[in-house]
């Protein structure tokens, strides 16, 4: 009876607002809290911050990864100088990343928003459509790459079969082997997943939006396009910012699909990307760990710009509210 009474008093003191009693953490509570906070923090520091700082330090060195740490030689900013002035692949990779970003902003991202807006309506089989469209996000990048390799196969692929270019006398098209076409072919494949990802994000935002805003616009005689552009789109500004940040990050970290589709470690001409250069320099046969780390630092700095902008706007809104 005494145990039950003490438990009831603890619950009443800790759970009832205004009771004036504050429950102190027991030794067991402190251990559990310490483990819940400490383990994720330790993993984050070890797996994220330590490699990041090590990469920054290695970017000022020359090291092939062989012979231990004693073989590391400090060379200052020579890696960065080589990257910006001498390297024949750095600026093409930057250009391709920019093309990737512009392509994502202009085509798959608006298309994903369009799909979300249509699926937000009361239509039949909407759950089936959502599942079917979201499927590319669930499928691994390796499987997606193999699917598109089959589609772009010059002999028996779907694209050449539809165009008739794989028949005798036809114009043979190497979609992944032609340096003028392979980037655009991979962008189409990447858009399959990007549009589905944006669709889910925007659909979640539409589900949380106030429906009375659209109803009021409809009563005022606004068309569906006017309602979306003047009411729905401005009301979903936080989601729009998130989608923009996600699009930029996805464009910068594009790697897995290109690596699988291109083959030859992603080193085909026309498919140079910063992430591919980083992997090939650090893990490739050349083992230029210092130069690869410098590339990684440049990519990190570029990636931090949209992330810090989003975080700054979020904190500013919280302070204003």
C-alpha cells in the first residue's frame, strides 16, 4: 500500500502542472539519459566530424595512403592550386553538377509538384498512384542503374527499339557511350527518382495546408492555376524552401546512379562529377588522398551554402515567433 501511495504522489507531483513539485532524476534515469544522448552524439562525432576534420587536414598534404602516416607530406595549398588551374577534369565536373542542378530545378522538381497537386485531389486509386510513383525512391540505386542500362542498351534497349535505330540501316545510338548524350541520358534516369521524392514531400505539405484557403479562393472565382500560384504556393513557403535545399543537395551529391550506369568506375567522358572525382582519387588506383580530400572540402563548402541558409531562416522565424 505504501509503494502504491508513493508512486501516486510521484506521478501527481511530476505530471500535474502547477503542483510545485519537481521530480528529481534517479541514478538509473541519469544513466539511461546519458546513454540516449551520449551514444548518438559519439557516433555523430566519430562518423561525421572526425572524418570531416581529417579531410580538411589531408587536403593540405600529399599522400598515397600507403606506408603509414609517416609518409604524409605537407604541401600547403598546392592541391587547391592544381585543382583550379591544372586539373583537366575539375571544371567539367563543376559544369556537369551545375547542369544537373538546373535540369532538376526546371523539370523533375516542378513535375513532382504537379503530381503532388493532382494526387491531393479526391481521385480514385490515389493510394495506388502514390505507391507506384514513389517506387523509384524505394528501389536501390544499383537496381535503378541496371534497369536504365537495359533501357539504354544500344542493341536491345527499349529506347533504340522504339526509335528503330538498332535495325539494319538505322543510325546506331550509344546513349551511355556518347559523351554528348550520356549526361542527359543519366539525368533522365535520375529524374525518375527525383520527381517521386519531390512528390512525396510536397504532398505531405499539401495535406497539412489549411483547406479553407483554397475554398475561399474558389468562392472568389479564382481558377485552379490562380489558386495554386497565389494561395497554395505562397502558403507552403517552408516546404518550398525544403524542396529547394533538397534539390541542390541531391544535385551536388549525385554519385551512385552515375557510378552504376556509366561503368568503368564512372570515368566515362561526359559524366565527370565532383563526387565521382573524389571517389576515384581517394579509392582509385592513383590513390591521391590529399587531392581527393581537397575536392571533398570544395564540395563540402558548396553544400554548406544552402544548408546554412535554410538553418538561418529557420532560426530567424523561431525568434520572430
